[in-house]
C-alpha cells in the first residue's frame, strides 16, 4: 500500500515539472503558466528589477543613475561610464544617460601602448625621465633637462653667502677629520712597530758567564768522534770521580755549585742547614752517578724514552735555566755556532743523537756540573726503571 502511494506522488511531481514552461532570457512566467515577454525600456532607462528566465515581471522603467548610461532599448541594466582620466587620455565627450564618454589622445607625458597584433591599448603609459624611444616623450625629456639646469643655476645664484660659507666650513671639517684619522693611524702603526722591536730585543739571550769557583768544563768536553764507534769502557773512578792527579772529586763539584748560587744576604743559621742539605744531595748525586755508570755503561742517549726527554726539557727549557742548557752543551763538546741556535733541550738531544756518539754516563757527568741536581736524578730514574 505504501509503495503505491510513493509511486503516485512521484508521478504527480513528474507531471508538474513537465507541464511547467521554460521561459527565455527576456521572458517571465505568468500566473497562468505561460511565458510573457519582459517590459522593454528605452535609452537612458532600465527596469527597476531584473526580468528574464521566468523571473520578474513586476518591474517598471526608471532613469539611469549618475555615472551610468544605457544606449539601447532592452531589458538590460545601465552600464558604468568610462573614466578617461583613469586611462590617461583626454575626454572629448562627456558621459550622458544615453551615451558613454568618448576619450581622445593620451595626456601629455604619456604614450600609447600597442599589442603584438598592432592594436592600440586603451590605457596610456607614462613616459620615463630618460625615454628616448617614443616620440611623445622626446620633448618632455628635453624640457625636464632644461628645467633642471635652470633650477640648478637659479638656486646657485640665489643661494645666500651664509649658506656658501656653511658648505665651505663643512668641507674643511671633513678634510681636517680625514687628516686627523690618517695621523692617528700612522701613530698607531709606529707604536705597534716599537712594541714588536722591543719584544724581539727581549727574546735575545743574555750573556751567561760561568759562575766563579766552578770547576772548568774543559775536562768534561769530549772530542766528537768521526765515526760512530763505541768508546773504550773506563772505570767508574775515571769516568765520574776525578783522580788524585786533578784533585777534583764529584763531591767538591757539587759543593762549588751549591755554594756559588746562595744569596749573599743569607743568615748563618740558614747556611748551616743548607750545608747539611747540600751534603745529603752530594752523597745522593754521587750514588746516582755510580748507579748510572754501572747500569748504563755503553748505552747511548738514544735509549732515553720519550717521557724522560720531555721531563728533561721541562727542567732545562725554563727561562731561568737557559744558561744551564748552553753550559750543558759546552760540556758535551757541542760547537758554539750550534749552541747559539739551540731553542731547547730537544734540539740539543736531536743534535747529540745525529751528530755525535754520546753515552748516558757522559750526559749525567755533564749534568752534575749544573746547579740542578734534579737533572741527574731524572737520568738516574730513567736508567733504573
């Protein structure tokens, strides 16, 4: 039953749709179901409401608003008037309710733009200040150039003397500022050169005379052998402890070193304590020298490990030990011209390894002449470990 009702409703809707007439763009649907033509309005008028495609029908003709026009009879609305000033053109005929405005040539300083097909575009393009292509712009460019020249000359002629004086003062200030900046730069450059020169003078090594009372190192200098052949082994007494003929003992060497580096204003109480410490350090150094002779006999300095070389560099490369490094080189027979170019213990070590045949006992014997017993102690530790 319900299916029959739905089918009947669909049939009725279809019949109604099919029975309705389809009206044209200038017709409206009448109440009787037929299409009726819309009311036509003459030039300068339009319908009060839209009509067409079945809508409208109740509208009447009214006059076009200001700024709009309608030139033909019909059902269409009034159109907007053309504004020539927006197109950069002269207005030849003003807009009226029955006709559009008519634009003429381009305004002065504008030229027509043509498309690729040769058709003229409605908007005119403004001329640039240096346009030398379009003929409409040539006279404008010439006039602008003449006007600018005349204005400049007029301004120069009418410029007060006070303003000229201000300009001259500004130029003078600029020149003075430039000269002052150049002078400051030159002074800064000279000051920098002075500092560099002073720093270089500081780096020149000072003359370090041998301390008075020390045993001469000539007895410890060994001539550099022409061939890298091991020297004949000697006894510990001959190598480290001086014989009775020279009447010099390693203990006396240490005594001379320690006594010569004491400050002159030291008190007697402190000197007695330092004498005891010196005797202890002398005995310890003598033992270290004997141990080095026994365990490192025949070993060259190339057997020193990296850590030992670094520690000796730290002991001898300080500013206070620069003289000690040169004294050690002289004791080992290094030529003076080579000593003058030594920058640290590693340079001395490199020279001894490549240009001479130096044994570890010889290095320890030369180090015993220095006022630094820790150097011998470090060589002793490198040999015993």
